[in-house]
C-alpha cells in the first residue's frame, strides 16, 4: 500500500495519513515504544504484587514450623514484624499497583492515544508497519504483509 507521499505500508490500517511527515511518524514510534516499556514495567509491578503476597502467605507456614521446632520467640517475631507488614509506608502492594494504574499509567496511555489521534488519525504502529514493508522480502513465504496475504 502506497500513500500520496510514496511511503509504503503493510495495509490501510497502518498507513501514514497524508500530510504526516517522517519526524512525526518517528516521534509517534518513540512514544509508542516508551508506552510499551511502561506496559512491561507494569507487568513487573504486578509480579512484585503477586510475589510479595505469596511470600506473606508463606510466612504462616514458616511461623508454624518455627513454633513446632521450639522456636516460639522467632515464630512470634515473624508473625508480629513481618506478617501483614506494609511494603511502603501505609501501603500493601495492591495499593501501589492501584496508584500506579490510576496515576502515571493512565496518564501515559491517555497522552499516547491523544498524540496518535491528533497527529496520525488514531493509527497505531505506523513506524513499525513501514519498517516491516521495507525489511520483508516480497513473494517469500513467511514474509507476507498481513495474515490474509
């Protein structure tokens, strides 16, 4: 697919709208890449949430075993000082996740979406689609532009 500026893309959903210059496409590509990195960071934050939650539940068994082994003082310390403890002042991990999602993450997604809508008609991954078109070998199996091709 070729637009009026002669830029190739894999399909109309990912083609550059008329009047959108190379720097704008590159900037939107970088903004999208940054958002993808934040998506990954969010996944790590959720992993932290699940890992810390699992560790907290495991403390019950650790305290029980310490007590069975005759280490009542250490079992009590685990229960009193670690079990249910905040990971940050006043916060369990679910609160950290919620604050991240509702603040930074939501703002990042909104700004990236608005930039695409205002500057490229809402189209996503124009930079990558043009790169795919440049790098693929036309006619070679495994190098189709789209699943339908």
